[in-house]
C-alpha cells in the first residue's frame, strides 16, 4: 500500500514494460486488447499510426501515446469517417493521451473537438476540418521538431502522403534575416 496525492491508500501495481519489437505485431498494453499500429520517425517527429477502430484499440493507442517520451507536444489527428467517437473520446485524447493539440475531421470530428475543448484545451489547440486532406495540411503547418503525433483512423495511403509532406516541409532550408 502507498499514499497517493488523493490521500488514500492504494495497492502498489507492478510496472508493465512496453517492448517496441512486439509493437508492430499488436502488443497488448495494460491488459487492453491489442492495437494494430506502427511507429515512424520523420524529420525529428515521431508518428504513431494506429489503424484500429474499436474502443479497446483506442484506449490502447492512447496509453501508448502517453508512454512516449516526447520532447515536444503530443498531437492527435483523428479521422472520424469510419467511426463515431463522441465527446468522451475527445476528452480521453486529452486526459488519458496527454494531447496538447487535436486535429479532427470527418462527420463526427466536431463532437471529438468539443470533448477536447471540454477537457481543457484552448481554442487554438483544437482544429476541425472537413476532410482528411485538409486535416493533414493543417497538421503539417502546426508541427515542430520533437512533437509526437498519433494518427487515429487514418488510412495507410493518407499516412504515407503525410510522411511525404512532412519530409518536404522539414527538409527545406529556412533562414531568417537579422
């Protein structure tokens, strides 16, 4: 038993370690069903492409996102075209996933964004787009080196296109006049 910040006694839980070699095989996290996902490194960014559509897979992906050592922000792009997350999912993205920026699109993107706002994100950190292409473009212009991005519900082709855009954006030399 140990004291927590809520001044209650709780049992000590054993630590669970994440093995990145098993991640692409769909490793189980915190006894939640496995999530089919892959991790990509792009010009100083980490992309977590989680392709699952169920609530259990969503929970597992959020736990993995929270476990990432991000030097920058945690950013979530959610395409709601083939799923129907509500406000609770938007709240979970912020509270359980630790997201600092949420970009959503699709028919239920607005509900997800409202949940993220209700969880405490400011208006500038929540973006709702009509389609996934516009969401990817908005995401590309908001990212900085060191950010960790979770792509949830995004198709593989869109993920590949996003990687190409990010490579192009971060590989261009920029200079500032003094």
